[in-house]
C-alpha cells in the first residue's frame, strides 16, 4: 500500500494513517496545542525561505552523510521521540527503530513508550538514543539511565519544554482522559471510533491491548498507561537537574526544547553536547516562533560549542536542506514518520525515510551541491526582516 506509486509525499502517508487509525490516535499525532498556531507556523516558515541554486554544476552523486556526536549517520535526519508509538502500530517503537537502523540513522526512544529500551535497542542495527523525562523522580530516572548504559544506548536526550502538558484540544474532545480513566461508563461514548477501525483494533489486541510504560519502573512496577499530564507536572526538568544527570551519565547529552539563544547558551554551560531547537512540534506553548525562525539566533549564540539540531514541521527533503543551510547539523522528524508508522508499521516508516532521502538527493542536485556538509547560508534567501531583527515578539 505504502509502496504504491501514488504515495509520493508525507501528505499521502498522512492520508493513509487517517484511514487506518481511530480518530483519537490520528488526532493525537496530528494535533497541536490550543489554536495550533505554532504547529502550522512550523511548516509554513519553510515556504518563506527560498533556495538559491548554482546551475550547470554536475553532481553525479550526493553525499548525505553527517557526523553527529562522533558517529557518522547515513542521513542528516533522525527519528524523534514520540510517546505511545506502540498505540499507532503493534511494537511501534521497535519497528520504527528497525527502519531507522536499516536506513543508517538513529532512533530516539521516548520515556513514555510501550516497549523497553532493551527491546528497542535489540531491534535496531543503528544507534538508539533515549529521551528522558523525570517521571517518578530521580531514583526512577537513575534506574532508567543505568539500564540505558547497560543496553549501549548512545545518547541521552533531556526534554526541557514540558513543565506541564500543553492543552491539546483535539485530545480533550476525543475523550482521551475518559478513555484512560478506567471508568467504563465514561469510556462508552468514545468507543465507537475504535470499533470503526477493525484492522487497527485487531493489531492493538494482538499486541496486548493498553500498554504500560516499561521504562518508568515505579516501586509497584511499570507505570500503567495513564493521562501523563499530572506525571509531567510532578517531574519538571530544571537546569539544576542537568548537573546530576551529567554525573549519572557519562555519554553524550542532548537538550531538546531550546527556543532561544539564551537557553542554548545555558544548555551549553550545563554540559550539553548537542541541543535540539524544538517547540515539541507545536504541542506545548502555542504562539512560540517556528523553530526554523529561531535557528539562526541559536546557531550564533552557541558559537560552535555544541552541535545544533532542529525539529518541527519537516515534511519534505527541501525542508531539511533549508535547516542545514541555516546551521543545523541534522534534523529530527516526528510526524513525518509517525504517519508512516500509523499507516503501515515498519513499511510505512521505511517509506517515509525513502521519500525524505530521495527528496534530499534531488534537492541537492538541483541546487548544484554535492554534499549536505557543504550546505551553508549562501544557498538560501531568508525574508528581509530576519536579517535585522530577532523573531517577532522578542
Ligand atoms: C505524537 C507525538 C508524541 C510526542 N512525544 C514526545 C515525547 O514523548 N517526548 C519528546 O521529547 N517529544 C515528543 N514529541 C515531540 C517530537 O519529539 C518532536 O519534537 C516533534 O514531533 C517535531 O515536530 P514534527 O512532528 O513537526 O516533526 C511528540 C510528538 C508527537 C507528534
């Protein structure tokens, strides 16, 4: 299905995901916080940056390899951490990690996953990073860090933009809280959307039904699947926490959720090896500037002391090219592969990566640039007001 010649772009995978997934799950992936302004802007901003090709330059082959935290990846894109991926497709985290490894890139496993970090690491032939929330407190996090070390996880990703879950209005309307309440009478009005997707339902039941979080082991066992808003509020990451995380983990640390040059510097001072310019895909504070818009400010602020990654709104290879031109070393993609996973599991994730890879090669050839490492600001034009001012509202 995903190999059909009619599946040309990520939007096509999105349509297939919408067909296979119950509405609550599709909206959980597709939606953002409040008015979804930042969600939309994250994508739209790429259209405001235009490309400046060098024509009549032969580029018979294009080199997509990039080095990140001392490792070479075959592609300048990684799969972003997505909580609850196991709900999108049976063993969702493991199949996505396998597709990433096969493509020569890294998979980032969310704390809020339905698969253990050991199983996910074993499923992939490539690097696996672990995204850490402090749910359950420091002792619970320390146990996960120790497991990550033993499982040869390559990097720890600490997400700092989640002091409370954003208000995702689609989730509220679809009854996510009621569905997770355990109260059958509250759930009943929201169940027909699942019965309307028998293929998904069969896979969900085959995979064991409602998952637990095997990487959040509380005193009474793995955390049950629940509305995680409260847990996130009780486990906010502060700059002080980075000191003990730094002591507990001697591998690379990546700080995800940087929105400004000031925080980028702070992350570098706190010992980060890399940062991700990210607004959580527009799922947290609605109204923040799109990530591509703040990328130049962040790149200038860190002066090369840490590696800079970006996520948010990447739907085409040309989006990746624009981010690389403006100083990102690589990007994370979230929804772009989540749609593939929701549509068709591993085959869908593989298709998403293929689409982005062939977009990248075509764009580089059309630009007259032989390697992603040669991309620089001279290949793009940014809107005139970007050159003279920081993002609007600052
Ligand atoms: C369904 C979904 C679940 C997510 N779960 C997490 C998570 O558990 N931890 C985290 O750090 N980011 C999470 N994110 C944010 C992504 O890691 C990433 O920042 C975002 O998806 C990038 O934007 P994009 O989807 O437009 O590519 C999630 C995003 C989505 C769409």
